[in-house]
């Protein structure tokens, strides 16, 4: 049995036409579990606006990562979004 084996799992391809890479601030607990706390959205002028996640409705494991259905406030309205973290790519995306 060899000490080192090459990973034979197929490359994960992300469809960027359905999702957008975003910056995320996440919180971790001692067990290594994590959740998004803030994320960045780009406005019409190209400025990145920091958005606070007000709640997480659901989480699920997806192929290659973990997906969060989050709520946030936009003005006086509560809205939902999906934030997904892909472990192998070290990448957060909005939507999917």
C-alpha cells in the first residue's frame, strides 16, 4: 500500500452563470463547524457593501461543500440568499 495516493476524484466545476463569488466573514466553533456572519455585495457603482446575516434558515451538504440559506435586511425588508462554500476551491459563492 503506497504512502501517498493521487486523489482521483473528478474536478468540481462551478457554473458561474448561476452564482457569483463573494467575500464572506465566517464564525467557527471549536469543533470546526462554521457559518457565515457577513458577506459583501457589489452595488450599482461598483462599491462592495458589507451585509450582516441576520439568520440561517437551513444548511445542507452539497457536492464539494456546504450551502446556507441565509436571511439579511435590505432597507426595511428581510430577504433570503443562498451562500455556498466549496471546500476544495476555498470559495464562497452567492446563489446556486
